[in-house]
């Protein structure tokens, strides 16, 4: 690779990382939205990029921008989930453990666990990407892809049996069915989702209601957020991070098996005892998913995420599957953006900890809930607010009934399972 080309890719990587920091810290703005904007702007930017480094550099630079943004986003999006209770599709399951640590004065422990888990997942995914690609390109792709429905069905069944005993199993089935119906309604396209800031995704109010708002609305009046302390030497994130790598490989390959679904499966098969461990597990899954969607793209030319599909449209499916150098360049961007994402996550967590330290918990949580509701209205309109309200009611049931929240992942699992079985959603 020419030095000038490498410099252009590095600049695109830095710009993408900066954009990923913004989307990660701004609740409701998913990196897929950024990918859609970048795809729309690419025809206008292509002549400029080509003039800087040649015709081949334009798609490479644009791909580097998007990949770096996706990876950095996977680090930073845990910060608003901990301090605002506003989760995205990849960290919905970690909201309650993060909020619990915040109310113990250890919000930074949650942030550090998420940053460490994402970094472990990123490093492992980069190391495994090329061998995994060679294995899939060597004939395993067809075998693995044929198991999609079975993998999703297994995830659903494992989530249903997460609670032992007839009562818990009945609640698990009811919660999965109800959240699944909500997921189908939000993904079917039948509910309008336009707001003042454009066409947002209904997954934002759905996941915020199921996993975030109940925690924000539960503290007793007069409670205060404890002074926050930063303890760098917390529990090791290595074991849960590596466990997340295994689950992330599945989530990154199979379309529709999200990080939230993977976290639900992992918490059922091999539960983490500490909140830090669970957060590190979930963070690792999210980052590995982002990286392995690139591997799937380079093998089959099919996208497993909005970013991957945008990269495919920019670079071309045939070029991605035939040019091994493209994947190596993207993995280099993953490494650089991971370092940036880790540092930015720690810095953002410290800033949010200072603001949260000693604040009136009930007022702070009402303010956070108001921020989430306002963003929902701006991004998805009044129908999004309705989804948020209904999802909040459903999300409050597990705490009131004294059962696990894991089956609420049915909001994503049930629509995917129906799609795999050939039903239209």
C-alpha cells in the first residue's frame, strides 16, 4: 500500500472514530443512521476522495470511515446506558447492572468493565478474523448458514428456560410473547416513526422502555446518587470478555442474532455473577459482532448490519469478496479505532461520573427519563412516545413479579425467528 493511501485511510479512520464517539454518546442516534447519511453523501464525496488518492482510494476511505465509526460507537454507547438508562440494540441487557453500580457509587466500574470488554472483544476478533474468513471461504459457509433457523430457535428456547420452576417459566413465556409482539409491531413498518429530526428507528423507544425507563422510574423520592469513585483495579474482565468473543462470533455471522440476543443466551447458559462481568460480556459481544459482520461481508458479500450493507454498496460485493487486502485494511482500522474508543469511553465516563456524583437520584432519573422521552419524540414522533409508554409498562413487570428480565429479549428474537421460518414480519 502506498504511503499516501495509508495516510488517507488513517485520516478517514480518525474522522470515523470521531463520528462514532458522537453517535455513541447521543442516545437514539444509531451508527446505522450515520451509515445511511454517509451512503447518501458518497456520490458527492467520491470525486474529492479520488482526486486525493486515485479511484481505488475513494471506496477504501469511505469504508474505513464507516468501520471506524461502528467500532468506536460499540465502545461509547455504554456510557448513556449507564448514566441515562438509554440503551441501544447492543447493550439493552446491561442497563440494570450498570444502573445498580451507579447507585452504589461505582458508575465508573461499569464504564471500565464495558471499555475493557469491548477492547478484549476487538483484539480477539481481529486475531480470529483472517482464520475465520479462510475457514468460511473454504466451504464452511454453506454449512453454517444452513443452521440459522436452528441457532435462533435454540436461543429462544434457552431464554425461555432461564427461570427454573413452573412459575418462572410461565412468566418467561408471557414476557417473551408480549415483548415479541411489540418487536413485531415495531419492525413491521406499520407504525409511523417520523419525528422533527427525521425518520428514526422504533427500536430506540422499544428498548428504552423495556430495559431503561423502569430503572429510571423506580428510585424512592429523596434518594441521592452516591458520590462516584473511580477504582481502576476492579474485577478482571478477561474471562467474561473472552466468553463474549464466542457468542459474538455467532451474533456477527447470523443475521438478526443481535448482541442483546447473544447476551440473553450467554446469561442463560453460563451466567455472570458480578454486574461488572455481565457488562464486560455484553460489551465484548457488541464489538465482536461489529467486526465479524465485516468477515461475513468479505466472504458472502451480504451485510449483517446497516454499516456492512453501506460498505457493500460503496465498495461492491465482488470487490470485497475477491480482495483480501480490503479486509486487512479494515482490521487495521478496527485496531486504531478500538484504541481511540477505549480512551474516549474512559474520559466520557469520568465526565459523566462527576456530573452524577451526589445528585438527587430521583430528580436526576426524572431528568434522564425526560431526556429519553424528548429524544424519542424528536426522532420517532408521537407514535414513538406511545411505543415507549407501552414498552415501559411491559418492562416494569419483571421487577414487580420478582422474575428475570432476560425473556424481554424476545422483542428481537421472536421477529427474527418468524423471519427465519418464512413468516413475513
